[in-house]
C-alpha cells in the first residue's frame, strides 16, 4: 500500500515548510518508526478472529499506525486504524461466507447454479491487495504534498454482472447484510461475493435463507454504527451510475463547480461506496459554506488508505457539526481543509492514530499555524484526533496555542460506521 502514490500528507500536514517550531532542536524530534503494541492500541476483540491475527508490533510514522495482519490469504498491511477496521470487517464477512458455503441450503443452490448459463464476470475490482513497506505511510506522504493532480476517468462499473439475472443486485444486497463495501479491492472477498451473488442469481439462494443458515452473519461489520444508514441503503439499492447521479446532485447543491465535481466522480481512487459516504457526510452539513474546499483535496489521485482516511474524516466533521451546530464554513490553511466556527475557532478533526513530534509533522504544524494567524478574526484553534497524542507533541502543540482533544471515540466515533 505504500506505492508511489505518496500523496497523502497533503490532507492535513504537508511537508513544505522550512523552519518549524521555534525553540525545537533536532534532538527534540522523535524518529520514525515509533514502535507500538497492537494489544495497547486496539480493543482485545479486534486483535484476532477466525481467519486472521494482527501482529503485536505496530509501526507508526508519527500520524498513522501501520498494521500487519496474518491471514490464511497471505500477509496484509493496513495503513491506519480506519483501514484496519474496514479490512477486519471484510475478513469476518469472508469467514461467514465460507461457513455458508458448507451448509445444505448453499450446496443445493450451487447445484442449480452449475446448471445455469456460463459465468462471464469475475468481479468489479480484481487488483490484489497491496503490501506496504518502509516507515512513512501513504497517508503520511499525502499529507506532505499538495498537488493539482486529477484522477483518471474510469469509475467502477458493474461490468457484465448487470446482464446476468441480477447478480449485481444480489452482490450489493449481501454486502449490505455483511456491512461491507461491495466494491472492495480485497480480492479474496471480491471473489467470494461474486460466487455468492452468482449462486443467488442463478441457483435461487435467497438472502433470507442464507442469513438464516449462518447465525450471526448479518452485522459482522466492525466499526461504529449508526449514522450512515441512508448512505448504506443507497449503495445497496442503486447501481454505480445511479449513485454517481445522486452524488452529482448533492455536490451541485453544495455549490461545488461542475469541473471539480467531474474530477471527483470520475476518479477511481474511491469506490462508489466511499464516494457516496463522503459526499453524503458533507451534504448533511447543511448551512456550512465552502465545502468545495474539502472536495478539491479529495480529487487527488490516491490509494485506498487515503480514500478511507478522507471518507472517515468527512464523517467525523459531519458528526462534530451534528453535535455542536457551530461550524460556519470551511477554510484552507497551508492546503489543509479545516472548519471555522461561528465564534471564530478553527477546528481540525482527523482520524489520526498516534500523533508524535516528528520532523515532518513539525514542519506542517508551522505551516498551518502561520496560515491560520493571517485569517482575520480567529479566536482559537483546536485539534481533535481519534487516537492519542504523544506527551512531547502535546507540549509543543499547546505552546503553539492549540487546544487538544484525543481519544474522541466516546464523543463522535460511537456513531461512525467504518
């Protein structure tokens, strides 16, 4: 996953400054990787499952944790806790699908499917799961570069699935039941979903019968439930083309210009589900101006870890606004989209895992802080993160005038679907 995309630290902390925090000497900075333990940073119930085990050693680049997951499908690497939770949900769903394949109800339907027409489509996304190497996460690199790059124009499509007895619709329905993305690029799950949908479409395996055959299959998603039900229903019920039309209308209602909308919707970095969740979160922030600032950053070509990061960040900001009703508009500070409240307080909410005081982070903090200083009427600045803030980083950030909130799960994430 640490491919050359290296576009991520653009999100909040791009490394483009020169001199950072006054008084901070080179020896004050932490060196990456920062070594953490999975048992310390994750709930016990997530560390292992029926078909995976998360390695105890976790590396952090000073913002994002990089996890290694041993599975029966090979070693996976997940950049960020948000992506890890998505992958764990997919692994658990895959385990349930494999359990289902051993039941009488599935075997009977599979016999019928074998007598049906020849299968012609193997999936929507067949790229194998990438692997990561090195110390800096893709998200970290994205934060470090501000670019005008534009995504390519080949969105996910249902391909031949639409032509075969509603296989695509069954696939979306099963993904909904498992709480996962039907357009996942996790190849083992993509193949299992295709097989399951084919058996349903041609062999007559109903969703109800399948869910009854495997107790606990529904709702195996890992994350924080609650606020995205409308978006989940849309992904289940609508084709990618229909989702694009809905998202386009939502972006137009937010006064995002057509060119920017085209760039975002035509890109392949985000699956149709990720796009719908991101746009839906921003659209629900009614009355907040300049939401196009966030969309402009989201148009950058990126890898899956970045797309998940951006989508989760949009959901977090929506939840913040839902709870406080305080946000007036978005502003950009050194390339970083932030929220500005009606009382003049800058709010940055991010799904960061472990905030350490590294050279790159120090540079970006200086750039962002300097940009905020020239915005008229600013009365304060706050950084909210889902993970933890290292004591050294806390001391320097507070000295720079930042009010800090970490471990914000109890206030926001309990409502967030990952």
